[in-house]
C-alpha cells in the first residue's frame, strides 16, 4: 500500500528561495502533498485543514542537507593520518584501506557504521563513492536503501597508477564489472541509483574512459569524479594527457564532463579560466569540499567566482579528506576558508556569506537531484526538524540568527526529525 505522504508540519520554517533569498516564516505551516512541498503559509489555507498536522512548537524546520561528495569506504579512517598531501595520502592511507572491501565481512561491518551514521546525520541526499569491488558496492547500496536517504552510489573505476592489489586488471574487465553492476542495480531500489565513477584521470586509462563513455551513453547515468584538487595532481594530468588543453578537457574528450551527462566534479580548487568556462557552458556541478581541501593542504577554491557566475555548486564532505559527515560543518568551513582566501590571497573575491553557504548545502547541491533542497512549491519534501532549546541564549534572536547559530553550534543530537520525499526517516 502506498504510504500516506500528505500532511502539515507547523514550526519555524527556513529555506533558500534562491542564492540571495533566505526565507524565514515564524510559526508557519509547511504542507506536503504526495511527497512534494505544496507550500509554506503563515495561515493554514482552508483546504489543508483536514490533513494530519504535527506541531513542532518552537523548533526550526529546514530542507534536508545535500552532500555532493563523500567516500563511504573512507569513513573507517576519518580523523586519522592527516599529515600528507593528496597523492601520498592516497597511496599511504586510502588505497590500502579501500582494498579491504574485497572482503565482504569487513565491508559489512564498515558500511553498516557508515549507513547508521548517515541516517542520523543532517544529510538527506548524497553522492557516494564506493570501491572497485562490485559485491561490496551492491552491499553498500542495499544498506543505503534501508536508511531511506536518497543517494547515488558509484562503483569506482580505476585501471592505472595504483598498487596491483587495488587496481582493475584491464579496461575490459572494468567495463564488464561496471555493466554487470549496472544491470543488477539499475531498477532494484527505491532510494538508491547508480552513478558512473571514474576515480580521477591519473587512475583511468584512455581506453577505460572510452568504454565508460559508451556505458554512460547507453545507460544515461550521471557521472562523478575529482577535478583540479591539488597542484601535483594537475601537473601529473598534464603529463598523462599531453593533448588535453586543461584537466577538465581530459574528461570532456570522452564526453564525461557535463551536458548531456549530468556530472559532479569534486574540488575545482585550481580550475583555470578555460576550465571554468567549459564547466559553466556544460552545467558541470562543483562539489566544494572546504574541510578536505584544508586537511590535505590542497588549497581554497574560488567559490565567489563560481557563485557570481551562477554556476552549479554545492557542498561535499569528501570523507575521509574531510573528517566528518556534517554538511553544517561544511557550511561553516566554506565561510571560514573563504575569509582566509580573501585576506591572504585575493581581496577581489569577497568571503562567502552564511546565506550563501546554506544555499550551497541545500538548494545548490539539491539541484543535482532535481527539484530538491528548498520548500518552493513542487520540490521533493526533504526536511529536518531542529531543536535548539539546549543551546540557550539570553537575548532575543531572529529566526535567521537562530539558524546561523544552529549551523555553528549544533550536532546530531539536535536533529529531532528527518524526512525524504515525504517519508519520515526518524
Ligand atoms: N582524488 C582521487 N581519489 C581521491 C580521493 O579518494 N579523495 C580525494 N580527496 N581526492 C581524490
Ligand atoms: Fe573525494
């Protein structure tokens, strides 16, 4: 029987209508019909008065948060070994850990912790990297399905420049595994869909990229990868792909860089003008991962430039480059690092504001999933119920101030309810 997804929530409602407009409604009514937002009202219209209503008192109600970039198998070593830069960090920490997911018992233990944590978090949508292993990737998808979160999960493709014990043996083998994986998962789930996941150019031969490009066209699935994260990485891509004009061009040569393929690229710290132009033209989404870019000493992305150009941009945690799964924390970090960039590097690019960070963590990233990340009419009903009563303050605060403070001060204990597409997660 179809679940009833028609109801009203009452509370203090905050959401982005667009990047410059954070709308707040005190003691408002949020109407959900068939899993979609019908509207936000100061007074409940007559025609909705028969719907079941939950009064959340003085709590805040906001859209669910979107993590555009996270590595599930790296959750096991979050907060460990943060003293290396990207390429050494991959070889020393990441590849040895990801190789363990060949063992399904290990994968089950590790991925259960990941799924349980994500369920309790403020995240309602995520783009997730798994590993090269098909069985463990399907296990992760099974576990994510049970959480009720709406996620895209990718079996990683990589056939060069990693140790033998964690490298697909040939482009053909990688292609075969990917097709078998897709055939198995394409229509298996309500909440989880596959996303094509070439790790990054240094780990993917041209032949593999060509095969993945054919797969993308046949199955019409979205694409996720990494782009212009670290200076040594970018230098290496130039050596590996002498004919590409810039890093993103190495994806574009295979049609894996935006239109018609829906694509999200993590980082974009050092994207050149040409690369930015092409991302804009082809609608490539940027997953801004400020904590990872700090931990791995990668740098600070020019987010102001991306926002001014109205490019597609959201936030990512990039666990374990980032040490935690909190997108609230990513919002704070996005603001903080932008101030350092402005002060130390380029005074022409103003710091990111809290409204802009909130937009990126909700509506900005949500657009990768469709009409997601806002309470505008017709948007999929993803919502969080937030209780700031244990974060007391002596002075009166506006709703906007309470939201800002919540972003800085809260943790998962302050989340009292969570919905995706009108279904209650907890
Ligand atoms: N580039 C290629 N692989 C990775 C990864 O696992 N994490 C990050 N941050 N960058 C990458
Ligand atoms: Fe990453």
